[in-house]
């Protein structure tokens, strides 16, 4: 692959007398940081898994009866609305994370996520309170979206700043391992309820159970995060500034990092469009568009996620050996050339064909889930890492990732073309490939603005 223009600080060689002294981090602290960050991500995606897998039921609960497609569109509309406030959450939590510390902000986002998810389980149905039901659902989703605006950027920053340079890809991959674990837990619970409960019971009361579980999960996650110490990179930066309560100018956070922000938006676009397409949209696509048996469709997607979990740490370790760019580029190329064949397999309708097509897309997605948590924080220097990553990540997710189910459903409805999911992923892959071409390799190197870390 051709060399890309450098967007990060150059790495000093061991023979350079100006090389900063390497920092050694306690392995026990690293493991604790990875677990706490991954658990928060797991909780976030537990909610997404539940919401996506039970979307058809939520449409019946919160919106007027009538056209099932309109109900599904309304449900995904509330899903997408939460992403509209994510950049606002990033603008609030990102600078706070760079000012008062990553650990404190991650504790706050955990509380808000748990509260928003728990609240959904308490909302009365449309049949009970009318239009107030969808309005309350929207309000809860906005709370979730606002808190999530500071979650992923903070969690990936936290792990990246704790991880040794040569293991950042492997350790960062556990963040998305938590994502998959949370998704499997949420989707698995919905699948179990779908199999055990009648449609009437599921619509009447069963749908509330997975959302109410978020309460105790949030308490556990908060306890783990409150026990964490601040990252070495932030501690050193705060000491250098003689105060951890320094303000990060908006100009430095955004315009001063515009090249890295553009790369971040492109990388996050391909990462999240494909992620939400496979894990959020495909269960509803199988059921509502292909009329596939709901329980079997859910089980197939769960199996694909389990496969991804197995491969995830190995792909993260591979990104430490061969680099982030080759791994992410392989994912972009795969989605560009294999999206149409994979969706054609899925549309065959047999269990084997659906599993094969979904499995291929899942393995391609691992190229992103394994490498992105370590690649994205390396785009920005320590002083503005949380802030700039929050802005770039959430703007891209809000405009492209979270709207994927809604946009693709609307495109299919407008064109009647059932291949729209494949075309959408291919377009995202082209944009992601351009971003990979220009990004700087960060594997095995110190984070910009930080000394080497062992």
C-alpha cells in the first residue's frame, strides 16, 4: 500500500538521544481498565441489541396500529433520533474528558445510559396513554444518545492510553468484544422471550424485561469504573499543564485537527454503516422484508456474533503485527466486492445460505471491530484526544451509522429494490478505503503526544 501523509507525531528511534523514557504500566491496572471500559460498551449495545431485535414488537406497543411498515419505520425513527444528539453529547463530554479526566466522565455516561434504558421499560403503551407513549420513548432515547456521545470515544481513549504500544490492537479489540457480548446478551434474551412467550404476552408485558435489566447492570458498571485510576497519558498531560481543569479551545479541538477529523469521519462511516447494517438492521430485514421465520433469523445473527467474538482478539493481535491499515483495508475491499454476493445468498432463504452470507459479512466486519478501537485514538494528540474523537466519531455515527436502518428501509420502500443494503455497504466501503489510503500507520508506535509505553 502506498505511503500516506503523516498526520501524527513522528516516532523517535531508540538511537535518538531525544527519545522520551518509556512508561511501564501495571498489567493488573491495564486488565481492570479494559474490563471496565468493555462493560460500559457491552451495556450500550445490550440496549441496541434489544431494541433492534424487538423492533417489530415495539412498533406495535408505541405506535398506532395499521401499516406494519409504518410502525417499523416509526420505531427505527426513534432509534435514529438518539443519534442526532450524539454530537451534542460529544461536545459536552469530550472537552470534560480532556479537562477533568477520562475516568470521571465515563462514570457519568454509565449512569445516564443505564437510566435511559431502564426508563424505556417503564413507559406505558400507546393504547394506554396515546401519543405520550412515543414521546416518552423518544425522550428516553435522547438521554441514551446524549450519554453515548461520550461513551465510545472515552472508552477507546481510556484503553488506548493504558495499553502498551505493541499490544494496543489486541487490548483495544476487547472493547468491541464487549460490544458483541452485550449485543448477544440483549438479542439472546429477546430470542428466548420470542420463543417462550406468545405474541400477546410479548406485546403486553414481555418486552419490558430486557430494558429493566439495565438498572442492575448499570450499578455494576458504575462500581467498576469508580475503582479505576486515571490514565498515565492524561495524568502526565495534566501535570504538564499544572492543572487537570484546563479548558480545550474549540478551535484546537476541531479546526486544529481538521485532517485527522476527516479521516476519523471516513473510518467511522464504513465501520458503523456495516456494523448497524449487519447487527441492527438485518434481523428486521429477514423478518419484515424477506418474511423469514423470526426465531430462526435471530438465531442465525446470534451465531454470527458469536463467531465474531471468537475471531475478535486474534484479529486485534494481527493488527499489532501487520498494522491497522492492512486490516481495515481488507475489510473495505471485502465489503466492496462481497456485499452483493453475500446478500444474494441471504435472499436465497435457506438456513445454510443465510448463515453463509451473514457469516461472510460478520468476518469482514471483524476487520473494523478489531482495529478501529486502537486506530481512532491514535489520530489525535493527548491534549484533545477525547474531545476531537468524540466530535468526529459522533458526527459520523449520527449522520451515517445510526440512520442506516431507517435510510435503507426507506430506500427499499421507495425503489422496491431489495439489494439496497448491499449497495449501501459498498458505498461506505469506498469512502472507508479513501480514508485508509490517507491514514498513518499507528501500530507499535506511541500515541501522539505521549511517551513510549511498555
